[in-house]
C-alpha cells in the first residue's frame, strides 16, 4: 500500500473531480446493486521497495530527499456482456484527471489502459483497468 499522504492526495483529486460513476476505494463497503451498474474500483499502492533515499549529504536523515513510487489502478467495472467501449471511454476520462499533473508532492507519470492485459470477468461484471504510475517527493 502507499503512504497516507499519497493516498489522501490521490483520493481527494478523484472524489472532487469524478462524479459520473460511484468510486469504491480498497476495502471500503459497497453493496452491489441487484442490476449491475458501472462503478470504479480504486487501488492506490506503492511498488515494492518504492520509498528510497534520492539524495545524499543532507546531514540528518530528514534533510535528504526521499522518493516514493507507486501506481494508481482504476478498475472500471461494467456489466458483463455489454462490450468494452464504455469501459475504455471511462478509462480515458480517468487518466485525463492525472496524466502529466503534479498535485502537491505527487507527480503523475506514465499511463495505460489495460497494461497489455485483457479485461477480467467478475460475477456479473467485466473490468477494464486504467493505470497511472506516480512519484512522491518528501
């Protein structure tokens, strides 16, 4: 998982900017409707070993630059059997909220739809994933 600073920065941007579909963050409660309806499942995670010292010679530990790396995965969950286009359109819109932006100490880097993987099926749903790598300097 990511640091709370990265999580808060990213989740605040999402909740303030995306009102089209419900956003469900990792381990938050969400009751699936009886009739499947599109929603976005959000995962914000740091890569293994992804919080490293990026400078030396700063004196005390906190005087150096520390850098955290991670990924924002936004799984667009659409009703199974409805095709992939709506999921792709939604992924593009979600990526546009972050690609190339710097929000506070978090800089958003590479983005992709699907990361070369096919969509995945879940009970009643099909997922297309938008992923964005990020970096946070401290």
